[in-house]
C-alpha cells in the first residue's frame, strides 16, 4: 500500500475503520434481527450437533454462512461478539484490497477515497456486526475479483474454490459468478472452463443433499422472496411485505422453493404493472443507504412471529 498511500493515512483510516466496527459489535443490541434469527440457530446447530435443521426440519437456506458461524462457535463458543470481530477483520481486509485496486487503476486519490468510504461509511461499518451472509459474501467476492484477474492453473483452482464458496453463501450470485467466468474466458478460452467445472463439482454434495431432504436438486436462493419484498407495489424503498402480509398466505405449498417461485412471479407482475414505481424506488433506496440510522433500526428490529415463520415451520 505504501506506493499508493502515505503510511500515516493508511494506518489512521484502516485502524480507525477496524475500531469503529469492533465498537459497533460490542454495542449492538442482544436481540437478533431479520435473518439473524435464522442464521444463528443454524450455525449453532451445526457446531453443537452437526445437524442442519430449522424448527426440527432440514433447512433450505444456503449452508455456507451457517458453516462459517459453526466454525466460529466451535472455536469460541456461542459468541455473537466473536463472530462480529472475525467478520470485522475480514471486512477491513476486503476494504484494503478494493482500495489498492482502485489506486492502481484510477490513481491514489481514488484509492484514498475508496479506503475512507469503505472504512468509515456508517452502513459499511455496521454490516460486519450483523449475523447475515453478506458479512462474509462481500470479502469472498472481493478476493474472487482479484483472483479472477490472474492466469494459470493455480489461479483456476483458486477461482473454482472461491466461486463454490460464494455460491454456498449466496446462490443468488450465480449471475455474478457467470460474469467472472466470462471475463476469464475472454483471455484463457477453454482453460477458463476449469474453475467453472470445479465450482460445479464442489456444489454437487449440496445438490444431492437437497435431493435427499427436499426431493429436488434445486438450490434455494430466496431470490424470488427478496425480489418481491423490495419491489412490491406498496414498497417505499425499504424491505418488507405489504401490510405485514405475504402474497401467498392463503396458499398451501409443499416447500419453500415453491413459495419462492410464487413470490418472484408476484414481484415481476408488480414491476410490469407500475414501471414508474421502480424509478421512485431507486431514489428511495439510495437515500436509505446513506441515512444510516434508518436501515440500522430496520436491521436490528426483532423479527415477528409472522405468517412467513409459521409457513416455514410447516415445511
């Protein structure tokens, strides 16, 4: 980093960002927020018993992040603080990598700006304190971006492992992984298929587990549910359902995968019916991102025992 930034600036911003993250970890409320109420018991269940269960049934959620939590809990006990501190360290390393890349491609001023924004922007600093998959997905994806620029068989193997880890953590990132694969293919041609094949091979155990437990090879992404929550006709730029209700609360479905498809269809219909609403949502979402107090309150609010949780217990 010394060739792009002065040592005092780098140390001040980087360690300031780390200190801010650890402070947020230590000050966070004891309650679990949205998604945390899913990931925490899954991680602890894996650490304590080796079973991947939710409410007594095999879980449909991607196992990558729960496996990460299980590793932390196995080493330090059932400690949210230990998980948050580990995630903070990973996030700071990812920020340094992004800033270094920015400085090399666009100059030292760009690198300094990126480093300051990554380390000190309130919402960026808040993320590692939460037990959500984005806390590990982002560092994984940053490293994958860097490795994707390297050539040779060693880099190909590392790419395959990283892409598999990304998809185990956030399967919805399949499109992003495809873009990385195309980027390698443009310069390495057929050898670029190696990391794709390796990633697919590493995903097979999860697909067969789904076949055994849920009767389908489908890897559940939650993309449909997430899309509907952010784009329904009553959305105001946040993340929720109209009037606290699910669009399928009167339907009986055998699996959460089916719920996901119903939600995706409902969300697409809403977008097509009101395209001008999407433009308004872009402005609202951007405003919410920079108003750190608002999303913080949303993230930390405890999840109610709503119809989605009731439905999940029935699956």
